[in-house]
């Protein structure tokens, strides 16, 4: 089917794991289900079909550096799982806008280079899809890059919780430009939201009445710091809505990032509490703790989403692609229970029907 040319904006921890995975699983013998990939092949696309052709950031330690070096620059702390040979892609300076908050200024040194014309650079690179990995809550920056994608004729993947695919105006702009758009707020492979939803789905299917539930987490990446300050309420609301979609009746649920602990590095600890009743009003409680690495948790789904957008492109899908959004994101335009969104995604991949 040919190569999927992508550009990355935000060379933080998610980008680090993604670029490492592209190299590591670029060798087809490594790209098997047992290696942590949900789909070694998605439709006709292998992981090795994805190629990064451009990258943008604002951090002094990343701008002007080859991508293989920039992904390990401070303050990134994603685990390193393989050596990456030199890459020709040099990280370009994008406009900062609201990308660096006062809380992040101690950790992120802003580049003094002049911002490039992002839309022109995207066009020049031949990118088909712009993958937005901007900080949570950076709405001006997210809107700027989405607009650059429109000008350059690229589809857009919005991993951040800023609403784009779920915003009818942005959805219409991409529809009118005949370009696909997917989002919002990427779902992790074994993230707290996915696990919480799976637990609730299990309980609902067993006929158990859920009385109340929460899921709170702490982490040490810049993303956790952002989630604590400017994006706390929004993240909490999106995660809570996503989790609540699993229960077919009203139930008190709270889900969201709670704190930042600097020495945790890229580790995230998520605490789950579920209380309910089953036959004869017998009650139960579940207390669980999930300890995971944040950045690699985003990678398998991101690889599926990128290939899903390309399949959408191949079949002429424009605007938000429902099947990809509900499978890969916590705040899609339309939410379904987890098992149904997975079934819809698999059907979309297998279908050969153009629109
Ligand atoms: N498992 C996960 O890690 C996960 C899951 C779901 C969603 N997400 C979302 O993915 C996004 C990225 O997460 P992350 O952990 O990689 O964040 P991060 O903080 O590690 O990286 C963000 C990057 O964006 C750069 N940036 C800031 N402003 C910019 C601008 N104007 N132009 C270009 N670059 C700019 C920063 O310098 C940094 O390199 C976040 O919005 C997060 O909520 C992550």
C-alpha cells in the first residue's frame, strides 16, 4: 500500500516511545502480537509502513536536533527501549503560543530560534498526517497546528484533550477540506481509563449493581504536571464521561489525574475503587493499583490510529472517522462501550467499502 508519511508536533514522551517503536518494530520479526502490539498488521499496513517526515517543537534542547536525539532530550523521561541510528529529520521550531505554562518554565527552556512557516514545511515534507502530541490544555497551539494541517492538506490526529474532533466547527472545517480528523484525548493501551472501563463492563455484564467508583492517579512526567495545573478539570471531566459510558444507569463516578510527583519519572500509579451490590443485596468492594509507564502506554493505540486514518484516507473518509475516534480516544464525537468500539474498529478495518 506504500508508506504513511507523518509529521509529529510535540516531541515529548509520547513521541519518544512512538519513534522508538517505529524503529524497533520496523523489523517485521519484532512486530508480533506477543511484542505488545494490538495489530502488527492493520488492514494492509505494517508498522514499518509509517515514516516520520517532519517534526516540530519549541524546546531549546530539541529544536535543531536530529529526531533520534531530540526524543531523549530533557525533560523527556520516557523509557529507552532501543538504540536508534542517526535520523535525517531535524526538529523544527514551531510557534510557542500557550505551549509552555509558568509551571513548566523550570523544566522547559524555550528555543530562541525563529518559528518556521509550519504549513509550508508540512507541504514541503510530503506529510499526509500531522500527529498532534501537544501538552494537555494547549488549546491555542492545538488550533494553530490543526489549521496548518488544513492549509497543507494533512489529516490530523489529536492526542491531546483539547476538543477538536468533538468540536462541530473543527469537524466541519476538516470535512469541507476533504481531510480526516481523529481525536480527542488518546486512550492508552493499558491505561487507567481503559482498565476502569473493562472492570465496569465486566461487572455490568455479570448483573452486578455498581454503587460508586473512582479512579485517581499520580505521575512524574510533564504531562502529569500539566494535568495537575491547567488541564485538571478538563481531563477529569473527559475521563469521567468516558468511564461513565460503560454503565447503563446513573452512578457516582470520578476519574482523573490527581497529582504530580517529580521523582516518579515516567511512572504512573492509578488507584481504583469500585463498590456495588449483587444478589440478595450482598455488597463488595474492589481496591486496585495499576503501576505503569506512561509513554509506552500510548504507542500501540497511536500506531493503530495512524494506520486507521490512512485507511480512512484510502477510502475517502473525511471529517471525524467515528470508528477510529471511538476506538482510540477518550473523548470521541460518539462514545460506545469499550467492547462495541473495538468491534466497530475491527469492522472498519476489514471492510473494503469506499464511501
Ligand atoms: N499515555 C500517554 O502518555 C497519553 C495518553 C493519552 C493522552 N496523551 C496526551 O498526549 C499529549 C502528549 O503527551 P506527552 O506525555 O508526550 O507530553 P509531553 O509534555 O511529554 O510533550 C509535549 C511536547 O510538546 C512540546 N510543545 C509545547 N508547545 C509546543 C508548541 N507550541 N509547538 C510544538 N511543540 C510544543 C513540548 O516542548 C513537549 O516536547 C498530551 O496532550 C497528553 O494528554 C498522552
